[in-house]
C-alpha cells in the first residue's frame, strides 16, 4: 500500500481537484484507490471525492473529524468543542488504508496549517510515512510559495514525490503560467508531474478525458518498498547480529527474520508493511516513540551547523548546553560530565576514574572494585570484569581483571527458610562485613540501582539501595550507579536513585539519553573527584581516556531536545497513571499456571515463565520457551525479546493505554499458544 499526501502552497489552489484527477487516473490504470480527508472544516471535499470516485468507504471513515465553520482546523475544532487527537487520526487512517492499494490523503491548506497545538499537516504527512504531492497555482507568486513548501517538507523529513500545478480559475495563460513550472523544476530539484486543467465537468469520465496525458503518473507508481526477500538474503550473507545464535538465524524457516524499514510512534514497520508495537523500546532506548517531531527537528537543525568536532582540547555548543541540563536533572552533588558513546564505556569510565582518583591522591592501596552477583554493566572487558552473569561473561574470565563479587538475592528464588524482603538485606550485611575488613583497599562499589535488568528484571525492596549508599559514605568508598537502563523515566522517576534519595559519586547514563535516536553516553561525577585530577602538567595525572565521537554535536543536540520534552510534556507526571494501569492489566496474566512471577517497577517489567509454579521449576534452557513466546507474539503485532525464560516489557514512555492493553493482550495470547490457553480472554 502506497500513500500520497496532497498538500497545497496555499488554500484554494485546487487540492481537491488534483486529488480527484489522481484518483481517476489511478483507478483507470487498475489500482484500488482509497481517499482520506483527516480534518475538514466547512467545505464538503470528502463528500465530493467519495461521490466522484465511487468510494465505498463510509463518509465518517474517510473524514473522521469535521467542523462546520470554514476556518483553520485548529480554530474550527476549538470553536466547535471538538478535541482532535493525532493518535485517533492515525488509527482512523490505518483502519481504512488496509483495504486499498493506494491511499490519497488530502490535507487542509498548506503544509504548516495547524491541526491542533503543536501538530501541523507536515507532522501528519510524516507520521503517515506518505509521499508528498504539492499542488501549486500557475500564476505569479507560485515560485516562492512552492520552493518554501519544498524546503519545509525536506526540513521536516517528508519525502516529496513531485509538484502538480492546477488551473483552478480557467483564465487565459500568460508568461508566468507558461514558465513557472519549468522554474519550479529548476530551482527546487523536484519533479513537476504536470498540470490539472480547468475542469468544467467533474464526473470521472470527463476528468479522465481532460487529464489523461497531462500528468506523468510513472514517478508515482514507481515508488516501491525495499525488496524484503532480497534484504533478508543480503543480511544473512553479510551481517553478524549481537546476542544472536547465528546458526538459528541462517536457517531456512517459514518465518524469515524481520527487517525493520521505519517507525511510527509506538510502532515499528517492516519491509512488508507489517506493523508491530515496540514493546522493548528497541532495546530499552526509545522514550517518546519513533519519529518524534521535536527530536527529528533538533537533529536536522544541528546537521545544518556541524555533524562532529572533537572534544579533545576543544568543545562544542550542544555538548556544553547538555552538560548543564544533565547536572540540573541529576541527583544533587553531581557536578561534572564526561561523554562517551554507550553504556559499557560510561561504566568503564567511572571504574577508571574511581581507581585513578585514589592513585592520584596518594591512597595507593584502594584498588579493589566491588560488584554484585547477577549484575550486568556492558560488554567491554572492563565492564565485563564487574559483570556477574555467567551466561554472558564466563567465557572471558581469563581476559578480565579480578574484582570482589558480592552475593545478592534473587528474591523470587530465595533459599528455603528465607523471606522477602529480609533476604534481600543480607547482601548489604555482607557488604558491611567486607568493608569493616577491607575498606582501605576498596575503591568503589558499582551497582544497578533498584532494578537489575539483564539478570531478569530483579527488583530490590525499598531500603537496600539507601543502605548501600550509607555504607559507602561511612567507609569512604565511591558509589557508582549504573543507570544506563533505569535512567530517563524507566522506573517512574527521572533516575532510579530518586526512589530512595540516593546521591551517588558516579552516575552512568546512556540508552534513553537521546530518546533512542543516536549513540551517546555520559558519566557524571562530583567536584571532589574532578579536583582529584587537577595537577601540574608535568605530574602526568591527567585522565588519559577518550573516544573519537565524545560529545558528538548531533547526539547532544537530540539529547537536549529529549530532556526538554520531559518538562514540556510533563512526561513523568503523565506516566504515573499509565504505570498503575499496566500493573492492573498485568495482574490477569499472573493467573496462568506457567507465569511464576511478575516483577514491575515503572515501565520496567519482567514476567518469569516456569514449568511448575509451586516449585518454581524452570523450563530447560534448550527448550527456548521465552524465545518461542516472543516469536508467537509477532502475528499479534507485538515485538518482544526475552531474557532466558523471562519476558521483558519495557515500552516507550509515550505508549498509550490502548497500546499498553494491546501489548499485554498479545502476550497473553502468545503464552497461550506456546504453553496452553489457560487464560480466559
């Protein structure tokens, strides 16, 4: 299915006649054509198109929002007391679009006409992933208006299929009318597809006679999706995927690997046009959904200035501005920002800084690093050294440096006789005993606050994190909080440390920092630690560490826009009722006999599948139960990824209640398909 969005350089330029002409010519060529008039105020364009093109879809399907006064949509609907929601427009479009091969969407006025506050026709065209057809008048002024429209479309990431001129007045052509099409083609670089002549009659047969040969339809019909089969074959031939058993990937199976082509809000769309809810935020990074207008524009605006410059001995504007914003939103006491490009490097920087600080300041014995069992801090060798998941890290044990591993609880599988939450605090008691003996040798403790993500979404009871902090303060050991996964709203607060008013010495962030757009990470630390590196040049106590793309301006510009959106959209406040809704919606899932535990903190959820609930007996690894459930969810329009037998849900913070409900419903059905339909839906 292809979508063309018909916009104008102004109102009254002939968009409806052009839509009619395109519909007639496409139908004459044998295509199944649908039309969509998302918003209409006053005039009866939707009724006109439905009648003249013989469209069988209902009028309210074609035109979901109508207001009586012929005003700009944002004003007409406000005066009519009608609330227009972009999500409802998109839902109405997708409901009708599946019935047709080609959709013609007619906008109102020009590209920047507001539909509602902060959402214009250009945003809708982009969200529909439509090719833009610009309708222009033939007379004076059209060059300027058309070029401006082309420029704005490109700036907003809307693809332009071409320009069509429309003779809406039927006046005798002069020099401008004869020369303007060529001028627009020359100065804009886009195709001029032809001219719709003045239509004296608007029945389909008359329009076909008048317009046949006047509009070049070939460029429109040549717009195709990528060849899905060819892309899969190329992928299998050339690409090595992370955390993927490639023997399985390369196998010839009926359900070929998905190739994602684009994103729309909470959805991912593959090369075959199938839509899936992105239930894991594209590996825990997407915050505001895909193709968020403000993030798109921040990226494009920065690209018009500079894409990259080094931070070694230089600085750049977005990196400076972002550093202040990060310090402003971070737990108090953090004062300095060191950039890198992913979570592993952010943690490794904190480890190296904490180690070198003690060396720089003369406390040479403080070299030991303490980490928790079941921890995951990334895949570089330094971060693997403080990792505690054998499946990921055991094979590299001879490559990594020695650390102190602190046993910590998986409260779902507490030993016999142990109780939650008391059992969880035993890890803190062990740390306290360790500090009493070896605090003079310990440089830092690194941990994932509140939620141990890769371990299977293990949730800590309240008070554990705070006690770890108190012990570190008492014994002068640095606390490194790895908030790569938990940061930027995932647990319901900006950072997980806020749940217990914890102020770490290092805060490591990545993933959600750019809203899921570009690789960027930051290690925040205190003035005290920064001052521990201020020495004369000759002492060679500089922090000799850096990355080529440290503080990349493109990534920093998007990160600034991401943080601004939290404030502008009151995202954290609006998230709280959705967290409660998700909790209630998940409760029914717990009725299935193979769902052993449901763990949730904010929008971080782990659903542990077990062979037997009473004994908590796990499914054998080789049975791939978690993976099979995730595969079974795909036909229901949801993309999931497991951690062994734990199904992870970590949707974008922007996901609506309806989408959350659809996500959980799909998971219920998938579990039923794989393990038996024990849930009454």
